[in-house]
C-alpha cells in the first residue's frame, strides 16, 4: 500500500507542475493580450479569448490541468484513508468471543 501512496504523491506533484506551467502560460498570454488594450486594465476584464484562439487554448489547458490536480489530490486522500483503515483493522486483530464449551447456558 505504501507503493500506492508514493505513486499517488508523484501523480499529485506532476499534476501540480503541469498546473503551474499552464497557469504561467495563460497568465503570460493574457498579459500580452491586455497590452493591446491599455484602457481595459482599469476595469475587471477577464480575457479567455475567442474560440480557437491561443488564449482560449491556454485557458482550456489550464482548466484541464486544474481538474487533473484536484483528481490526483482526491485519489491520494482515498489511498491514505484506505491505508489508515487497513492499519486500524490490523492493530485491532481478531476479536475473541467467549464461547461456553461445556454446553451450560
């Protein structure tokens, strides 16, 4: 089970790196796009781009990376809870129920 935890932790680390890279690429792209419209910086303008644009593609990649990170974190938490449950059961051991062997109830 510890192997599974290590695998899940590596998956979370990889998903996090992918998210950070995608977030950086998207933020860089939006900053570049905003440089074309200096007056838009005054307000709260969200730039996700037109369908098929580079900004939109980067936004979708970032969104997908965010979902993969959340999924990896959830899977790690499930693996941790399974290990904890298994360890608890192993520490309790078998329960012995007193049985009357003499037949007198």
